[in-house]
C-alpha cells in the first residue's frame, strides 16, 4: 500500500499498521468515506443508519488499524463496513419493532425521500429522471430481497468493482464462495427485476 | 460446472457469471464460447446478465453530505469494549463453564455417595474399637493424638509418664484444634469418660488458651485413669493430624468406661454421662462395641455436618461459577461482539 500522506487541512491522526508504516487516518477516511457510505446505504437501505454505520466503522478501523497488514486497504475498510452493517442488520432483526422500511430522515442535511435510492442524479429530463429513480428504487428493492451474503457480494463486485479476490477478503470467505454468491445474487436480481413492473424488461431489451 | 440438458448444453449460471467477469481462461473459456455460439438461449441469458451488471455498475455513488473526517481521535471505547472480565475470548468462558459444571457434578456425586471425609472417620472409629487397650491415654488422646498420632496408641499402653509427655507435646495442637473446631458438646456428652469430657468442656469454655488449663486437668485425670484400666481408642486419629475434630471425637467415642475416674468434675460436666456411669460400672473391655456403634454415628453426624457444610459451599461455588460463565457467554453472544481483521 502506498503511503497515505497528509495533504488536507484536517487533523492529522497518525495510525500505524502492522508492518509499521504510519498513515494519516483522516486521509484514509477521505478516500474511502464515499465507498463506505454507499455500501452501507445499500446494505441497510436506510440513510440514517448508514451514517451511523460508517461512523462506527471508521472508529473501529482507527482502533484496529494496527492489525491491518498493509495489503489491500480498500478490501480491509469495506470489510469493516460490511461487518458493521451485518451487526446492524442482526440487531434490527432482533428488534422487529423498528420498521424495515426506510424512515423519512429527520436529519436536514440528507434529502427527504421514500428510499435510499432516490439519489440526486445527473442532468436528465424529468421523464428520464423519473424512470431512473424508478429503476433505482426497483434495484434497491431487489437488493433488499436478496440474502444478506449475496447482496453484499453483488454490491462489492458489481457496484464497487472489487475483484473476486478483494471481495473474498472483504467478506472473509473463499474465492469459490464469492463466485457462487455473486452468481446467485445476480440471478436473484435478474429474476426480481424481470418480475418487477413493465418498465424493466423494456429497459433490459434497450440495454441489450 | 456444466449443466447438461437433454437436447443441448446449457451454460450454468455460475459459469456464465464467471465468463462475464472474464475469469475463465483456456479450455473452459473455449467451451463456453463454443456453447454460446450454438445456444440461443445461452446468449439471451448472457445478454440479460450483462445488462444487469452494467446497470449495477452505473448506479451512482452518493457523496455523503458531511465528511466523516475526525477532528480528534475517537474516545476510548465505552460501549463497544466490555469490562475487562468480559473481554477474554469466548473459549475462556466456555472452558470455565465446563470446568465449573464438572466440579459441580463431582462434588454433588461425592456428596451423594457419602462424602470423602466422613469415610476415614468411620474407619478410624472402627479400627479404634478393634484396637483396645489403652488407659489414661484418653486424656492424652483428647489432647495428644493430633500431635503425635502414631505413637499415641503404643505409648498409652506403656506408661503414664509417657502419656504425660505426649500430652505435653500434643496439648498445644489439641487445644488449638479443639478451639478451632469448636468441638461439639454432643461428643463429650455422648462419651461418658469424665476426664476427656472435662477437658473438652473446659477447652470449650476457656477457648483456645484453655489448652494449658485443660492440660492441667489432664494431669489430674491421668492418675485417676490409671486406677481404672480402660479400653482406650486414643489411637483414633493416628493418621491425620489435619482433622482435629477427628482426634477429639475419636477419644470420646471409645472410652465410656472411664467414667469412674472422671468422677470428679467431669461427670458433673457431662450431661450425657447417664450412659457413662453404667459403663463405668461395667467391665471396661466388654463394653466398647456397642459404644463404638453409637458413637461413630454421632461422630459422623457431627463430622458429616461439618464436612458437608464445606462441601455444600464447594457445590454452591461450582454451580454459581458455571451459571456465571454461561451467563457471560450468552451476554457476549447477544451483544454480537465481532473482532476485526
């Protein structure tokens, strides 16, 4: 791993990995917070919870940094985020009083919306935007319907572009397991999207 | 890897997925390409999969509205780090739980089968009954046996002087033992022999320091006992000096006949001496056996209650620690602690 040096005006929190190399932890945060945030958001399907997950993950990462072997920081950070998300999902499952549907965020700095997939998108016509957001909502809905492990595999490989090797490191499982989870996850997504609305098949055709 | 259909070869989902990700090389790759060329539905599958993956890849990454950059190092863990006692790896608690459970099982089963400590006592009393003649030694027995267990029996037969010596040697231990154990009155009462009774009573009354005074009583008792030859079981606690109660109990058990010698103050002291006097009248040697039976029960009873109290304590401790360990395990399981790489 190339040394991450202090370039920005924030506090320089020095952390040292297992190999003895020290890095600026806030730089690590700046590099990975977007990925971490999006992974958590799609895993949890909840804005507020995702913020908590990322916050907690970086705190954990800070404390555990001396156990980082200095190899693949992306996989390592996303592994911590994945674990935090899994813990949160488990906690949410054990407390079913909390709705699984995304709650309207009371946090003013987050966009109000029916779900986590209503992201601000690039320039597009209102129709396109509507279709896009509908499609994204459908994708998120299908992701939510996947098994946790498969969802994570699909997110890591397809959305975050990790290699199978990195994904296996992040998920803490074998390469074969990654392959199978990715494949099953994609299969589930395909079936789900084909069954959802009429828009999506056309979309499929269009892209094909 | 390959799924064979009746009419044509269909490409498995996993393989197609790997092919799409460019993870197939060499012969498997050639095969898939060949099959794709032959199979329309396979091409359709691949196209759908590719479209799906493309869609997923195009999902936008939302920038978090605020940065997660830390202004200061995070505070030391409060919630995420449990107390020191809860921080050990799980196997520690699992191991502790099983060890404690094992200890509980052992203690309970030993308790149920009669207890370890009461057995030697019974044996002692029996052997004592079997091994008779010893006179004044009861006196020494009461005090002495602890100090010089082995020799006590023999010395008893030999001479008063000797016994006096042993007594002298043993007094300290015996008194301390008697005081410490709080030798129960029932023993003294049950055992009619006055001398010992007197001693015991005195010791009890006077506490630990009474040893010396009781020793004095011994001295007086000795001559008396000499006059009345008694079957003595001073030897009782020969083996273990540790169990003071035994030593005191043992002498009490056998010596019923000594009542006469005890006559002075001993008799008055011992409430149970009702049995004593009769014994005193009866020939010394004949009587021991019935007494042995009666006395050993008493001994084991009192003894048993003493040991079982300890034993019960052990059982409770083992049970409590087992429950505690399991509770910790459950707590940790519920809190879902996870270690990071």
